[in-house]
C-alpha cells in the first residue's frame, strides 16, 4: 500500500473525526427538536430497532424490496432472511462475507474454479456466486463486495429461479442500496483499530424541496488482516443517488456506484499433499499442513488483487392508483477482477534439501472485466374477484452480459534462487516462507477469450387470499438464455441456447393475523455454462447439447411476528434435490443422471425480546449426500463412485449464529455474537482431496463482542472486538490445493455522529 494513499486515507479519517466532534460538542447542550424529521444517533444505536424507523421513531417491519414478493414476509411460503442496516452497523461488517456470517447455513468456498478470488457463497449445499443481486438486478462479474451503501440484505434459501432466473438452486442474495429520503441528515463514521485499521464513512442526505432529494455515501478504508502476515487492503467507495417525485405518484431515481479495492491476495496455507502427494502423512485428520496460521506464501513484490466496480442505475416508478403500480429499472455496470496470486499448493511437491523442506511457489492469475446492461419491468398491485383477493406481480427481464477472461504470463528473472533439485527462482521454505523475498520479472496478459450472455424472461406471481385464514402463493417464470463467444485464438464459439420454465406453489394457513404455517414446492434451472454456480462461460461442443440441471425443493415451515410485531420467529424443514448432472455411467457412456440431496432444518429469530434486548440469528442443520456420482471402470465393469453417500462440499451439518445486544443503562448497550460451524469438506474430488481421506475445515466457535455508549443524542462511541477469543480456525478449503485461515482477534473503536 503506497504511503501517499495511506496518508490520504488518514487525512480523510482525521477530517471525518474532526467534523464529528465539532457537531457533537454543541449537541451536548441542546437536544434535537421534538418535531425534527430525522433519526438521531441514539435511534441508530438503539438495540431495539432492528426494523426500519419512520419519522416518528416507530419501528417498522422489514420487508423485501422487490414487488415479486406479493405477500408480506410472514405470509411468504419460503425461508427468507433479512439482515437490517442495524446489524450491518453493530457487527462492524465491512464485506458481504462478514455480514453473511450472521445468517446460519451460508458458507463460502475457497478460490479456484469459475470464481477465484471473489465471493463464492454456498447456500444449502450449492454455490450461489452467480445469484447475487443489487436492488433486484443481477450483479455480475467477480467481486469482493462492500457494505457501506447497504440498507439491508435479503437472502432467499432454496431453489428460487422463479424469482431470479438461471441459478444454482441453493438460493440468492439481494443487496438493498441506500436511497434518497425527504429529510436532511449527515452521518459520519470514523473508526480506528488494531492491525493498522482505519475506516471513514460519510452518509449524507439533502432535501431540495418537498419531492426531491440527493444522497451521498463515501468510504475510505485500509488495514492489515489480523493474524495473516503481509495481507492488507485498501478500498475507496462512492455512491450517490438523486430522486425526484418522492411522495408523489411518479418517482425517478438516478444513482451511481463506484468502488476501488487494492489488496494483497491470500490463498492461505498448503495441504498435507505438499509434502509428498496423496500418500504423504497427514498432520491431523483435516489434512491441512501443520504450519502457523499466520504463515503467508505470497510475494509482496509481485502479487496483487484489484477489484473495480462502476454502475449507473435509473429507476422509474409510477402509481396508477392505490391498487396498481409499475416499476422499471435500467442498469449499466462494469466490473474488473484482476490479480496475480501465489497458490502455495499448486507449485509441485516440496523437497527435503539439507534437512529443510523447500517448495516452488505456485501461481494463479486472471484479468476478468465484465459489462452488463439490464432492464427489469414490474407491473404489480391487487384486485378482488368476489370473495378472493389477489396480490400480483407481472414482470419482464432483459439483459446482456459481456464477459472477458485472460491469464497472465508471469516470467521470473530474478529473486530467491532455488536450491538443488529445483530450477530458476521463486522458491521458499515450506515452514518459514518470506513474503519479502525479492522478485524481478514481467507480467504480460495472455490471449483473451470472451462470451456474451443474453437473457429474456417473463414471470408472474399471485398471492390469492381465501378469506382471512388461507393463501395460495403461485409463481411462474420462463427464461430464454443464450451464450456465445470467442476463444483465446479469436475463433468464434457457436451460440448455445436454452429455454426453461420454473415455478413455485405454496399454501399458507394463518392461525392468527401475525402467524402462518406453510408448505411449498419450488424449482431452479442451471444451464451447463454455469454449472459451477459461479460465472457464465462460453459453451463447449460437449455442454451445448446438454439440458440444464434441475433443482427442486419441498419445504414446510412456520412464521410468527410477536410482541407487537417487534420479534420475528421462523422455522422450516426442507429437502433439496439437484438432478441432471452429467456423469460417467459406463465405459465411454455419460448420462445426465448425477444427483445430490440436502435435507435440513432451519430456525431464525430477529427483533426484540424486550424493549432493551435484541436478538438476530438462528440455527441450520443440513444432512447432505452425493446420491449418484460418476462411476469408475474396473476390468471393463462400472463401479459406483466412492463418493456416493458422502457429505457435500461446503455444506456443514450444523451452523449457529446469534448476535444479541442489551441496553444495560440508558446510554450503554452491550452485546456480541456467537458463531459455530461444524466440519466442512473442501470438495468431492478424487486424488488428494477425495474419498475417505478428504480434506476438511474443522469445526470452530467464534465469539465477537460489542459495546456502544451514547455520548449525546447525536453522537456515540462503538467498540467491536472481532474474534475476541483469537480462535484459530479455517474459513474454507478447496480440498485440493490450499486452506484459508480466518482473521485473528481485532479491536475496532468507532465514533458515530449524526447531524
């Protein structure tokens, strides 16, 4: 990280702190006006407010943003988790991965495959990296997402192609952006922490007149990753939105989002296979090499990771009447995922030289820009047919995505010379790597391949109310999905096209107005070009003739809003089956009959147990299984896969998350989070990571601590101690090359001021 940029960040942090203190000082002596239409800092930090807050300070229920949800959340026959802005703030989350830790049942896969060095969330046993949305529009391209411009995050679990179109079948994640409001406020956050952590945010909203407003969010942050030697980051963000027609029948909102991230990429530590391959002795059952978790194998002089995001969105809304409205969203976005990273497990086996283990550093690289143009239109409302009431949404989605890919040719001409048995440079000690090793050479981008994905989709939803007790929830979607491209030599790859229909059916019974019991069935389709669940790829001749994989799910559950709708409880039992995977079934014969299955239980809680006590989190149990995998041929006869019956990758049996706060004094709130995840296998591959000796990330329990003290009605101090027990654990492993240690303990002190 350059000293100039670091100095600039500290200057912004100082300015933010100074501005905050200047505002806080006079606020000590003067309370806010009783009729002021703003939410004070005290309101923001009030632990009882896990919903939205209206101008009168009343807590409102959190609901999904999309009109596709044609019924309130309590009457939606699906498992849906809404993570509100208060949880984002109180947990000191800075990335989507940080934030999703608060929702049980979501894990993250390690780099490799279609989405290396970008977010790879797994929901109910399936990668959902291709199923991330911003304000209802698919957010394409490999990224590491920030949270500074988010009002809430919505996670729908289980097959949801009826909502999102093509997808992996595990579920999807929608990020709800901050929007202009008809109030004037400026919120400043300035944080410092251990490991050279600095973070400054500004959230300002200005009302120009009774119907027009502008909102601006700024971010600057940098720091080291605790307990990861040489791993650091810096990010700069800008989000602005202008809205006119607020509070009227016609509203237009134009917004721009920009994020720049520059960090040291981290592929963690090697597996036992580094010292002799699949037959090497395992240091323990997990199969992860016995080195300290702060050990870093990358090169500061060479490795880098740059993420860039730019998007422009125009949202138009018009209400024809109290029962009919239309919404149209158009977005153009550009992203870039660009890196050179050391993969410690991918440079060949280590060798014992003069009593010390030496290894050659492996290397991964990518240059991946993506451009997307999307338009989504929804016509929604309600109407009555006799005694039956309909709440409906009819929509059209059009999008085109241009995705380019290239690797770098990295030539090493100087640095740490390799010992006898190796060639050239770029070697290091297995048990004592030095990230400060010198390196000279060149990094040249190679041939570029490209693909273009076009989507046309039509969908419809209807929530049909039969009296006060029964609702029937229906959803239907048709997608036309096509991909073509060119390979690295510039040779055109013929277009492949699929069309598929998905649906959901749910029956809801309401014992009371604020409770429900439901049963539902839903489906999803995964075209062959995204079967890894990550990003689109140009079709090959082999997969162009395949059918999409099918995922279906049965779910029964119950929901309740209690204590004046301040506390939400949910529970669901589910069975998700993914079919149609292409596997080898006989010598030279492949068929689409591969199958996986996940059965489970999910419990959720969000809101207030008492006015002073809040809780957010839940528990997920998943019993996963590879039902049918590829055979092997022995003496000309097919033998079932050795992996059949085994647990799926990145699908822990148990996961618990619970974040809770309690106002112990009028100005003092204390709390924290407890997070437990059981063993997670890194992959269902053969060789080093497969069979009975598969590599796994061991179970862990992590504890976070939180405290907030209100200095005035407009200013507060917040202290977060992340991973307070300094638990050493593995976040994820790909099961073949490497495992990624989690950050260690970190303390963060933040000043929040609102004026």
